[in-house]
């Protein structure tokens, strides 16, 4: 369900709302601007701060009931010592999650004197906090709650000045909600076909051009690498192209590329059964690309963007690729398949080679590509590699601005040695060490002729533990990194 955001200017004490969330930093003084609100709680709010029942620590919350015609309840939300965009987003998310759990339909958020970025981040956080996936629960996931949360009001000093920030925040949040939903959907529902249909819906909504190719078309294009993965499944693989034109037609586009493995069993090199169900998230890169296109379609930045998604599943079967097989990708390079579980790079090889025909100004791909990136960076930082340092720096900055920090790993030529093959141009896996880097080296063989940055999101696209601001499941990464990069490049 779409989530509505609006603004309120003036004293929040006079806002009739079932819930007002007030974000405060660590050890903050009670804000003077909220004196009337404090009175409506009989002074409980300022007392809670003074008595240190509420210290403003990150994710800390305290609920206080109020009297009168203003807010019925006030939720204090701590931001800790962070005062950046991420802290506001996080506080608004925590508030949104609480509000959703309480069963209020809407809530208001006060975060002090917010600038445009602050308003945007509050809007994003409020919306994402209220996000949940309930479509497959036959009894309402609401339990005893009255109503699901569907709207938030951000308190601002000037409604007019905040209008664009709210609209942009709404666009980005809707993109992230779409990405989260696709990612959490089980593989039997979120199929390559479903991803293609979702792309077509986005195209229709925002008047983009959408082309969907299947096995036949890919055979014509000589995509032997992508098709090697797809040959293990009877489902038709989908190669999806979405084109957004916000600038002159001749202007070089930014290309966003996504790995869309709707399920990765490992294929013949099958994965252990334990936690294999998490491999439904192996299309998170594709979900991130589609989420970004939804946001871009709403924001309409002056720039051209092309989205390229390779979607299939990796299955063991009588027709599946085998270790030792050699296949030829669309750029003519041959690949010896050592491990069929290194399938994401095989799919991306042909998609990245295809991107060259757009003569793009930059290409960013996102993929849940390696378990090794989880070992290196855990669930905190996106693994970032590429062939152009300036573009890498730009992507790192975009990730920071969007609260999805990345960390660069070295793509030194020494690591390329690991994927040398006795019989083909390269192998699809290296030896044991530096798995994220050798995977990126493999991709670099196909990302030729343009500036390219690779995001390994295997550790950051979803969380296996509840993060307070984000429930167990998909995070929405890297939608914001994509959007920040694209709007940074727009005219
Ligand atoms: N989709 C996986 C990567 C992955 C692993 C994502 C764990 C999230 C959590 C990818 O296709 C894969 O299986 N990679 C292999 C590569 C190996 C065979 C060289 C891996 O990382 O184990
Ligand atoms: Mn795999
Ligand atoms: Zn995979």
C-alpha cells in the first residue's frame, strides 16, 4: 500500500494526531518549542528527560499519554550522538515501526528545525518504518491492532519550502518499499516473469520504455554465459531493459545493472540445506535497480538512465551446466565453469557486455555476489570495486549521503591471476582468498569500454537479525545509493 506524507507547520501541540514522535539527541535539553506539548502531558516529557527516564540514546523510546485536542500520545525517540541524515532517517523509522505496531493509522514526526535533507530523510524513515510484508498471512498480521499505518506528517517550519523535500522523500521511500517487497517475496512468486511484469508496471506508471527479452532473444544475442545459468530451469529467463529519458535523447545515460537470481540453489555445485531459503534474496540487486527506477520515475531528474536486469534461477537438473563446462559470452570471451554456484557473475557478464551499446557515462551494477564480502565487511558496508577511481569516489559519496555506506576493495591486477584457466579465457572462480575481488575481476572482463562501479551487496541487502529500525529481511539497499548518484549527475 502506498504511504502518504504531508507536512504541518506551527506548534505540534495543536496537531490533532493519535501519535506525535519527537526525535531528540543524546542528553538533549527539552526543546523550548515544545513547551505547550509538555504542558499537555502535565510536564511528563520534560520530567522524563530531567529524571533520565529518557536519555536520548539511539533507538531508545518512551511513550507518554497526553490530554487535550492535540496529540493523544507522544513518543520520545532517541537519536544518540548521530546528527546526520542517517540519524533522522533511523529515528523516523523507529517511530514508524512503533506507530505501525500500535495500530495507529497515521502519526506525526518532529525532529527540530529540519533542513530540506532532514525533511526528506524524515519522510523516508517514517515510510520505511511502517513497511511490512503481510500479503501472505491469512489472518491479519495486525493482530489486535486497529489499523495499519498508512500516513505520516512531518513537522516543518515552512510547508511550502518543504514541499519538494517531501515529494522527493516520498519518491525514494516508494522505491525502497518496492525493492523490499520484491526481495522478501518467495521465489515461487517472485519469478523472472514477475520481475519483468513489475518492470513493465513501472514503465507504464512513469512512461518509460521497457523491453523484455527471453531465452530465444538471448540466444540471438549470443549470451552463452547468462544462458548457461538459465539452462537448468524450465522457467524462461528474462533480460529486462528499462529506459528513462529525462535529458536530450543523444545524451549518454547512466546504466544501472542488477543481478536478479530469484533463487540460487548453487546448481550442480549445490549449497548446503541450512539457511538455503535466504537465497530468495539473490535478486536484491535487481530489486534495487527497479526501486531506483520507481524513485527516478517519480522525481524526474534531468538525466537519461537505463536499467538492465538479468533474471533467472540457478537450479541443479539434467539440463543444468556442469563444472568443467566452457561457455562463450556475447563479447566473445570463453569461460570455464569451475563452480556452478558462482552464477551471478555469469549472468552479469552478458548484461554488462550489453551495456556497452549505450555508450554510457557510467555503469553501476549491484549484486548479492559473494559470501566473501560478508566475511570482509559484515552487514555494515557495501563492497565497492571498479575500473575508475573518480566514479568509485562518487558512488562512495552517494552511499554515504543515502545512509548506505560502502567500502572500497582493491581491484589490483595481481588478483586477476586467480581466474586464469588452462582451457578458456578465464575461470568463473578463483582460489580461496579474496573472493569478492576475484569476482569483480571476472566482471571487469565484461565491463569494458566504460566507467564501471560494482556494488557487492551480499551482506547489506537484507538482515538476518532485527535491526530495530529495520525488521529481519530486506533493507532496501542499494536504492538510495543509486538515486543519490543519479541525482548528483542530473543537470
Ligand atoms: N548468491 C551467492 C552469494 C551469497 C552468499 C549471497 C551468501 C549472500 C550470502 C553467490 O551466487 C554465490 O553462491 N557465491 C559463491 C561464490 C563461490 C562459489 C566462488 C560464494 O560466495 O560462496
Ligand atoms: Mn551462487
Ligand atoms: Zn547467487
